[in-house]
């Protein structure tokens, strides 16, 4: 039996992408690949399409310790930077203009989102209270509008919107750190790393994750492009 995500992919596709997946490199350095991201990118680059399967539920493991959570998010961000930079330098991505746009927007937003707390700090220091209130109100309303379908289902989430804004600032800092350490190949939350081009076990690579800290996530299917 194959574990997710391999069991959801056609056998022919797995054969097509096997070499690229098993021997992934970035700037000439072997990578500890992020399976989901890498497989999705290879799927699209080989002419297949993905689609959202809203009725399926996938269980994924998340850490319940902040130190491990931070290392996990940095590793995920590194995988995203590598994948997106590689995709944007390829021809196939530009056949999907909206996908290319979202990749560029996501990359830039990691920097531009930090303008928010900078402007807020300046407004507070200079005692521009109206400006500060407008900024906070804008974040509350604009982010609530973005998550409107969810808030309709769970109105109490409206009061967590500003908390989400603060977390987005922290995630932006993590993305910047990941970009600055993009060639770093240690897993972080598991005792493995790439050393001299080989995947090896390491001591004290970040501790083990609690296996019972699971959260359901929606699944994505795959189909051949017409």
C-alpha cells in the first residue's frame, strides 16, 4: 500500500516523474524534497491538471511545540521558494498565467506585508491615532472579507482576524529567513539531512513530532489535461 500522496497519482505519471522526484536538486545541491509540493509541480509540468476534491479528508501531522513548529514552517517555506523559483524559470508555468501570477504575488507579499506593522509603529510613535485606528480597522474588515465564507459558518472567528494578521507578519519573517537559508538542507523536525550529496541521519535535528497532533486537510486530485 502506498501512503499519501503517491497512492492518488496515476502509475504512468509516477513513472514519468520518478527520476526528477528521486534526484531533485536546487542550484546543483541535492534536496530533501517536500513531497506534496514537488509532486504537484511535476504533475503540472508534465501536462496533467490538478483539481480540488472537496469531499475528501486527509489527516496531516502538525507539531504542538513552538520550536518544532517554527522549524517545520521554515522547511516548508524553503521548499516553496525552491519550487516556485524553479517553476517561474520554466516555460510550462507561463501556460497557466494565473498560477504564475499567484506565485509572484506570494513571493512579493512576504516582504510587502511587513510594511503594515512598520506604518503602524510609525503612527503610534508619532501619535497619529486616527491613522493607527484606520489601519487596524482596515485589517479587520479586509481580512474578514477574505474569509467571509468561513466567518459565515463560524461567526466567532471574526474576533480572531487581528490575531491572524499578527501571525501573517510572523510567517513573513519566517519566509524571509527561509529565503536567506535556501541552500540549507537539514530537515529540522526529523533526524535527517543532506551532507555531501547524501541523505544521512543526524543527531538532535530538532526532535520528534507528536504523532497525535493531527489536523484534517482537504485533498487534491489529479487528471490528465485534454
